[in-house]
C-alpha cells in the first residue's frame, strides 16, 4: 500500500530523452519534467494526462529542461492539442518553466525592421528543414510558424516562469514552494550560463547585420529556439553555433 508521504516517479519511454511524471502523493501535486518525443506523447503521455484530468487533477508544474527533440517533442504535441490555458483540451497546466529569448535580460526596445524580420524568418525556415532532415521524417513536423515550444506557450497564454517574475529560470538558491512541504530548486543554468548564451545569440545575429535591432517581437522567440536546437558542444563542453548547411 502506498503511504501518503511517498513520492511517485513515473518514467515514460522517451528514446534517449526524458519524460518524468512526479507525484507528491500527500499533497496531490503533479510535476511533469520534459515530454520525450512526439511519439512519447501520442503513445504514452497523452493517455496518462487524460487519466489525471478525469480524476480531477492538474499539472502543477511543467519543467522543460532543454530543447533536444527527445525532451520537447512530446511537450510541443501536448501544447498543440491542449490549446489555451483558459480552456485546456487535455489537462490544466498551472505553471511552465522554460527559458526562451524573452527571458534573456538585455535591452530589447528597438523596432524590428524588414531586414531583421527576413533574417529571423530565414533562421526559422532553415531550422524547420534541418529538424525534418534530422528526424528523417519519422515524426512529421508542421512547417507553420507557431509550432515552436515558445510560440505555443505564448499563444496559449500559459503562466510562464511566473515564480521568477517572468524572467529566466536560473540557480538563484531559492526554494520555490508548491503546496505545504513540496519545494523545487533550480541547479542550472546559472547567471553566467545565460549571459554566455545571450552573447552568442547577439553575436550570431550581428554577423548577419551589424546594427541588428532587438525587440520583444515573438519572432525572436521562434528564431532563438531553432538557433539553440542546433548548437553543439565544443571540446570544453560549451555550446558553439553550427551552420544550418551542415
């Protein structure tokens, strides 16, 4: 018999990725960490979430650790089907933790120009094509803009990094409370990691247009996501940018 103070961890098949559903039993709290691939969602996760919903439960916290396909493919499928935060079709998601362009803390007050839009749209279209090649078309991906994780969170009006006041999720040595006794703390990234990524992203865009104008346009979030999905690690373990033509 399960005791009330126990934590239940369900590991759903996700190829080399992750899809973990954590239940804090005595507080009836449900935390979903990553979603595996699109097939993970269709075959395993969707049914489990519907079961939770039918039992009157919700996902109290959805954590997206990083944007490899075998971590976010299932989350993208979930959010596409779930629709809006106000009227979820699969399950209520009360909080989402995920870092996107909008959470990088630098000045974004410029107006987005035509050339900047063309550059960002090119990153998105190349990223979509590259992703389809990478998956060998085994998991079809819509080429429509807005199928990025960031775009779906934004469009669905979900509570996004709310505990961090809409800023980046990072290791700030704070325990965030969910319920009476359940606390969640962040180990990575640290402020240094985010600053390094911010610098690489800005330099990448400025290599296409020196006086690149940075704004809060949602186009930046989509382009930034594809940029990050095709970074690779160098010999020191840090990510370096690769050509979309590779």
